[in-house]
């Protein structure tokens, strides 16, 4: 199986190289130092790692018919939503006219507002909405909320309708096979618009995910589903960018025969200010979670993340930078949970390059 996957990947890369209009390398390497408090129950550590490593192929077969393959080489191959997880993008896009476009294959769903549609190589921490319990300090005892990270890319079909500075995307995609039956797909509708000479940007949309049974397909009912709703506003004022998302997520599923509902709401705020070679930024995220389990008292948990970061470009017109970040991540669990207030402090230092292979 591994040999077949490798052969297919090499064949795809060979074809894409021969027909690509552009071939770009995106690489980010970091040093991460993490310190945890006693409640987190984790050992402090530091590591050097490849945060992002991918090659992006773009090309056009004819006017209005484009393709894209973005291959990630810092991920382990595994089946995910109808394609290999090392492929972020593998799609063909047909622009019918100035208004209508159809995209087929593995593509971006549009989930997550400004945070979800920011390149992962430009994120220094992700909110609880994004990563879910697997990203929360290694503590998932009281919450098994599934973040939308695994739904940013999905295989399916999407129709885009554009009029001036406004666009509407309607998509149907495979669901994550490890979470629910493949015959129950995801459906998304997302709007984006720009006003005031594009200084003001607005996003809104929802991804509906039927049968999001986090314990597997056993006990699945037709009412089991997740909805990921987001409204965002962005404003550019000179060298300053302010991006604000408000998330409203709900997950419903069965666990040991009982109905379980996760309700998660809260903001994500990012402020960036360009200062020549330097770009400092501040990010804040807060998620308020209510866990309802049939026959049990509700649990209320809170997840708060704050971070300061600075990016430095030796040459402002080149796609190379150094970056430094300091993050504080904390959770406050319901008093019925033994581990009540885990917290983590992160220090990140690294570099990122985005280079054109054809130059």
C-alpha cells in the first residue's frame, strides 16, 4: 500500500512539474519551548521542528481551466476525506465566466473565518475552535470537542458566485471517514464581501457535518450532526489590520447510548501593525463551552489564549522572515473535573521562506 501511494505521488509530481505555471516552496522551521503548570500534568520540553513544509504547483490547461496541487512533505501519509492527507490541495477549477466558477477535487472549504483561512505557516497558536481538545494542553478529560482543523481541506465540489467585491461559495464534500459514515457528506455556504474601497471585509458562513459521532458510527442516528458557524469582520487602517471572528459551534452525537451536545461560542481577535521590516501582532481567543450529557449535570468550561508575536523581514520585498512569539494558553474546567486549571506558556522562534522554484 505504501509503495502504491509513493508511486502515485511521484507520478502526480512528475506530471505537475511538466505542466506547472508556477512551483513554489513554502518552508517554516521553528524552535518551540513549552512550560506547563501542575494542573496540566505535562512535562516541560523544547524541540526543533519543521512546522510547515510544502510544494505548491499551479497551472492552467486552457483559458478558464486551472489546476492546483499543494503537497505537504512534513506530514505522515494517511487516508483523509477521500485523498492522501499530504495533499492540501488537488483540484481543477473551471471559470465559466466572470460570475460562475466550479471547483472539483480536494480544496479549501472556507470554514473558520479569518483564522481558518490564514495559512498555517502564519499562525503562532490556534484557537480551541480550530484545534479542539486534541490541541488543548494535552488534556481532553472533560471535553472531546472536535475542532475544524480536519475540515479546512476536503474533497468534493464547490460553486462560487462572484459579483464585484462580493462572493458566495456553496460546497458539498466528503466527511472525515474516521469520524462518520462516508455516505453522509459535509455541506457549506460561505459569503465574503468588501466595502469602503476594500478597507472593510466581512465573512459569514456555516459548515454542516452530519453524523459527527466522535466515538465512531455505533449508535449513530440521523439527528447526530455538527454545525460550525462563523461571522467575521476585518478592517485595514493604514499599516494596521484588525481581524475579528465570532464562532458559534455545536456538536451532537451519541456516547454510550446517551445524547451529548457541545455548545461552543466566543471571539478570536488578531491585530497586526506593519513597521517597515517589523510586523508586531497580538492575538486573543476565548471559547466558552457547555457540555450537555443526557442524565448528567451540564459542564461549563472556558479556554483562553493570548499571544504576542513579531515578524522581521531583512528585505521587505522578499518572502523570507524571522519570527518570535510568546503565547499563554489556559483552560478552566468545571469543578467536577479533577484537572481544573491547566495552563501552558510557549516561546517560539523560527523562520519562514516562500520561494519560486522557477526563478
